C-alpha cells in the first residue's frame, strides 16, 4: 500500500489497464473449475508470477501441479523451454495453459 498526497492509502495492486487473461484447456480447465481468469495488473508480470497468481485463485485444487506440466502460449507465441522468470506478460495479453494430451 502506498499513500496519496494528503495521506490517503492507495492499493497499488489495483489495475490501471487491461487485465492479463489466463485461459485453461482440458485438464487445466477441469482443475481450475473455470475456463479462464482475469488477473488485474498495473504493469507487466513474469510468467512465474502469472502462474503463482493463477494458482492462488484456486486454492485447494490440483491446478498448480497441472500448470507445471502444461505447454504455455503467451499471445500466440509458444514459451517452449524458456525460463518462466524471463518471459514477460503485458497487460492485455492472453496466457494459455495447454496440458499434454495423448493421441496422434
């Protein structure tokens, strides 16, 4: 929390722009119990932070473990083997979690 001139408290986590949309597919959707979440942000987050915040929105579920096994798209770009701490997600972007699937 910060303060405004005059001493009023300000919640610095309040969004000042579009949210980051997190979409869940297949078993990730089943684990989350929802199709997507909107993360209110005031600036870019690392993918690590997006995963933490998404998991925190669904306590007591198996979502954290499922997200670890997922392939990830940020926008339309696959993250592949990049370190999540180095992948920046901007307000307004969509992050998609695609669990592995069997078949051809």
